[in-house]
C-alpha cells in the first residue's frame, strides 16, 4: 500500500460515495503572465505545494471509496489528459464532463484566452443510490475568486444530486456542512 507523503494528512478511515477533488496540479513552476511588461500574476506554486501526477496517482484514494462511488475532479485545461489518467489511477472509470465553469474573466493562454474550467466525473461500480435531483445544469457562471478556489455552487449542485450519500472534499480549504474535508488547509474530519 502506498503511503501518503509526510506533508499530507492521513486519509480518513471512513468510506465515501461522493468524492470532490481539486488536485494540486504541478505546472513545473510555470507562472501566469498578464501580458508584456506586466510581470507574473502568480501560479499554483506560489499558493500551495503542487504534486506531480505520478505521485498523486500512487495515493490510495480507492481505500476511502465505497463500492459504488463518483469522483468529481477539477482539471485545469492543460491538465485534462492527466486528470483522466488520475481518475483511472484512483480506481474510477471515465464518465463525462460534470460541470463547465465560466469564470467571467479571461486569463492569458498560449492558444486562446482561458475563461472556463472543467469538473469531470468518474464512476466506480454503479451510480450511488438513491438519486436526488436529475435536472442539475452542467454550465455555471460565477466570478473567479482567490487563486484556485472553486464556486460553492458546484458543491451545492452535487449535494442536490446525491443528498443522502457520504461526501468528502479532497484538497479542501474549508469545511462545509454535510461534507467531510481532507487537505492541508482544511480542518480534518
């Protein structure tokens, strides 16, 4: 069994049907730039420790999953292929794009201006039952907040779809009612 790095708290002993994760993607130290002469506007490495895909893939996330579970996994656009690999490494099968977040502001990009981020969904076993709302929309618009923070609305929508299941947010920054939290910045539950 793979051991979590000393910098990460131990995984909980409980099992969960719904996992929600925003991994600390490694950009190899790359910083964001706002244009010629503007200097850098930050980057993941300036805000939290990033982890390479091969290391995250070894983490025993499957040890906290129920037999029937879903993984909602955020991916920055440059990491889309790695996100699919990570979901599979953690014992899930690729399903679809769960949410498309329009941040209402653009970031520079190498090809087009970056404005949206994707939350993918992966499945282990069957879709957890009982189901809640079946009319939750995939697309949402919400202003971008502090670096890497995701809109609370996504967590709310997931809870509407799966109100009765045990839920955990991986790499969480705060604790939210009805959710367990795991990560460097979150109170442990």
